[in-house]
C-alpha cells in the first residue's frame, strides 16, 4: 500500500518530467516569496526617485570583460536584478513596457506596485482571501483614475505643455539643457503628421566627443552610411528615393564540397568560349537590373543588403546615388519620412514605390560619413558627450522625452507633481472605502497607503524626515491646499514650482501597478529548475 501524499506524487512526476533537480514553492510561501522580491526591487529603486535621487553602481560580466555602470535608471537596475530572480524579472519586464509606452513613471510604478504587494501580504496574514484583495484593489484603481481625471487641467499651448513635461523628464539632472529642450520640441513638431507625433520621424544619432552643449538639431533624416562609389555626386536635388530590402545584382557563386547543399549544382567550363558566354550573360543580367532602376525614375537607391561592384559602377555612370547595408531602422525612418515603399526585389520596383525629399547631401561626423535627407518629414537629434556613459544616459532621456511628448499630444491633460496628486487620490480613496462594509474596505485603504509611498520617498531623497514631511503634507491637503507636494524646499505649492506630470503617465502607472499586483497575487506555485547555467550580458 502506497502511503505517499498527492503532493509528493506530483513532485515525483515533476522531477521525472521536468528535471531531476528542481525547486518548488507553493501557496502562501509562493505569495510571500514574490512579495519579498518586490520589496527588494523597490529598495534598489526608491533611492533614485526625484531630482535629488541618488545613483546606483552596477557591475556585471560581459564575457571576460568586467563592466561597471553608474545609473539612476530604474529599468537598468531591475534588469540586473531580474537576471537572478524570476519574480523581479516580471517586474522588470513591466517597467520596460511602462518606459516604452509612455516614456516616464518607471520608479513610481515600482514603488506603487511594492506598496500594493506589501499591503496584500499583511491582508493575507490576517486571513483575507486573495480574491477579496484583488476586488478591493480593482475598485481602488477605478476610483483613483476618476480622481485623476477630475483634478487634471488641459493645456492647449504646445510650447507650455512641452516645456512643463520636459522639465519633469529631466527631473533636475541638468542633462536636458534649454537649447537641447528647444531642439527636442522643434524635432517633435517636425515629426507631427495629422495631429499625431510619429516617433519614427525623430532620429537620434550619438557621437562621442565634445560636451552635451554641442548637441544639435538636424532638420532632416540622417543615415550613417557613405556613398558606395566615389564617382557618385555629393548632392542630389529633389531626390527620388527607392528602398530595396534584397541584394542588388547577382549573388556570388558559393563554393561547396561535392554532395553539400540541398540542390548541388555543378558548373563545368571546358573551353574559353563558355567562360566568355558566362561573363556576357552575367553582364546582361546586371545591365537589365540597372535599366529597371533607371526606368523607375529613381535617382537615389538605398539598399538593406549589398550592391554588387558591377552595379555600383553602372549606378555612378548613370548619376544615381546609392547607399547599402542600411539598418532596418534606417529603412523604416526613410520610408516614413519620404513616403517611399520598401520593396523586396528589384523586379517589384516601380515609380509609385518611390519617395521624395527636397535635397540629399553628403556630410561627415568625424570619422563617419553620413547622408542627410532634408525637406521631408522628421528630424534628427545629434547628441554629443565626453563619455559613453553620459551619451547613453542622454540618449535614453531624449528618447523618453519624445515618447512623453507623443502621449501628451494625444492627451493634453496634466496634474500637479511632487506627490501632490497621489495625496489627493489617497484622501479620496479613504473616504470612498467607507462605502464598503466588507473586507474590500481594507484593501482600498492599503491602496491609499501605497499611493503615499511616492511622496514619502521624495521626502526621504530630498533629505527630510519622511514622517514630519507627511504630517505637514496631510495638514496642507486637509486645509484645501491640494496642489502642495514635496520639492527641494520641503512641502510647497507644486503649481508655483511648475512641477506637473502628464495624466497619461500617471494613469498608466496606476493601471499597470494594479495589473501586475493581480498577476503576482494569482501565482500560488513556483517551480524552478536548479543548476541551469546562467549567461549574463554578452
């Protein structure tokens, strides 16, 4: 008679199917593990929040190389932690989505999510079922979004809207200088089509050397490639642009051993005449390809892959400018800016697939050659920096700025920052929770507590006592000063300090934190294989 439990039998099945060596955590232990991991993530990120937030030093191996990086980017910090811990990996992926979709609010998201999970842990310890916690959190999230919408104001002026939001993105780091902010705003305006900002039309090109003040705006699309033939012109007026994704010309003959390949082909030449005929046929095909390009009306050819040497010379003699080995991002950017359609093969090239611009010029950003398409949609921001670390941080900040401005054009509403709007939502939620007679009331109150983690963290990072700052902040809000938040001067009016956040960013933080908290609360069984070789960044 077998005396093993069902759980032991299941474990034995898992060991035999998944791995001879695996770990498993179930039930409350699984919830507790995820909650503790979230707290670990928040501990690493909370110190970076706000203008006075500190930096974190990261160290990892890239092959045999030891890499050390200093950053206050919460995405990078959590990416390193997520290498080891599955729970943090989920949070890390959610933070990346937050940054990609709305451009800001990553640290606030982690703090709010951690507060929700810590509140859930305390409720679970009191015997509250996870489904009740989820129900209460759902009600709190919906009410928070209503309060957010009610307290928001709409900004009609593009200049005022962009200025306020770029100040928030820079967050006191001083990387977005006034001249660079003006360049970002102008580049964003050049990338607006049908009232919407197309991020593909804002190119970012980095170049080490100089200072961040040397960064500038180039009105046009920059492609970091040099022309394929020295005889080609350095300037083309009114370019008609063709985009080809495949090789241009015959592919080179691959030499293989006998029997290799799916379709073995043998080429036997037993007299000089056959070789001459072979070369003549090759020249005829190349000439036909060149004629197809000329018939389409194109005078600029951009190729995703390579162009045969024989074709390069023919293009140069025909006065056609050409670039090859472009990245897919370059191809997409040129397509969006000029209206050119990317074709897969030269046979598909026709006049209606061509794009247009006012001018193409060849320039140089030492030591690289570039081509600039001007007089078309979009712009390029050339970023300079004296170290690769500064340049990388600047690139991320500019990219985030463009994303924030894109979302702001879709939703022009803003709310006061510095933790002020979180305090407003927190107080409204406490009043709203009294309408519930069940245990959902506790979950809603814990949601309100989690929102207050953000001003608490801002107070701590600015060097204030969090307890004293929160007492003063609650007192101010109770007296009706709902625009008061935390800044360098302490508890102050954020409207006067011109600290405002996008409603789109704040609503994304609330909704995403709720969604991930629900996901983590529904995980009640962790199965992890052990002794799997880990490869860090390569």
